[in-house]
């Protein structure tokens, strides 16, 4: 199912990602500028966005599109693309190689297909509903860790002071309780790492849909559990995310309750 969408999305994610990789090797830090909320944006974000949207519109002209860089292009369709052309812009601008291109497809309110490409690592993660999730054509699964003390949890924060403060509380608590607590500043990569079992969990408050959509499908298809911090199933309207393997999800949720976040 969604074979055509998956094929085109893989192609365009790689095309945009390879463009980003080449520019990354040449990048000078002063070339970035700020948009609202003091978020960095570059001309390469915008160029990658054009590469992606032009191909999606060509092959799927009736689908709506929501992109971080160009907003909502609505259509009377049950299908909608959600696009982050450069997830990890700050990393990109400081010559940090962890950044990604992420594209998801929704049918109504459900994410049904997704691709994330990390061009420097040359890792492509992809999934379709009920079809499993793959990293460079190898099927992947969430970890089997069950002990909090042996687990590694990742986190990010959304815009604004409140979300930032919540992330500090997550770090302070889990850095002491888990093996490690890490923020790599690239949500697409961090959620993909959970799906692949490289790390064990992920938590965020205030993330945008384009930040998390692909990873939510990856983790579900990898056998993980994806909810909000109230343990309700994740949806495109969720304001928080907690994702992990089934054993650790219960433990992480308990820990979030201890620090007043759930």
C-alpha cells in the first residue's frame, strides 16, 4: 500500500538530502538568519523545500501540503503531506552533521507513510502503515531494554519558555535515573533511533507536527508505544510525545508523573 507515494518520497528525500549534504560541506556560519521565536533559517532550508514540494505537487497534485518553511497549501483531499526539509537547522549551521529531511503522508488524521533521510550518515528510514519500518532496507525494531537504569532516553523541547523548562526537568530527572539522557537537536533522527533500538525512549513537549510525524509511524511500526504524556494515543493534535518500547514506556510515564509532567 502507498507504493507510489513511498517510491517518490524516497527519491525526493534523497535528492533534497544530497543537496543539503553538499551545501553543508561549504557552509559558513554567518549565512543564517532568524525567523520568529529566534529560530534559525537558511536559504538551503528554502531550496530543499522547493525541491521536495515541486516533486510532490507534480506527482500528487490533489494532495494538501503542510511544510515548516511554506505553511499550509490546502486542498479538498483526505491526503496531506507534512514536510520538514531540514530538521536540525542549527546543527547544520554550526557544522554539526546530525540533520535530516523528513516527509510524512497523512490519510485524514493518521500518518500512513513516512521517510526520513540523514544525508551525512546516508541513512534512510522509511515505513508505511502495517508494513514495518526499515533503515536502508533492513527491517528494524525497538529495543528490548526493560530496566530504567540501563536505558537511554532522548528529549527535545518545543518553542517557548514553558516547554524549555519542561525539557530541563526531563534532563535533570532522567540523567540521574536512566543510564543517559540526551538531546541531539534533530527530532527526526532521535525518533528514528528509538525505532531502530539505538536508544530506548523519546519525550518532548510542544513539538510541531513536522518534527515528530515520521518518527511516530516509525516507532509504532517497530513495535513501540507512542502516546502523549497523559497516556492517550498520539495524534496530529497531541501537544506532548512519549515514545518507547512497551516495557519502558510504562516506566517512563511513571517517572514523568513523579516530576509533575504527566
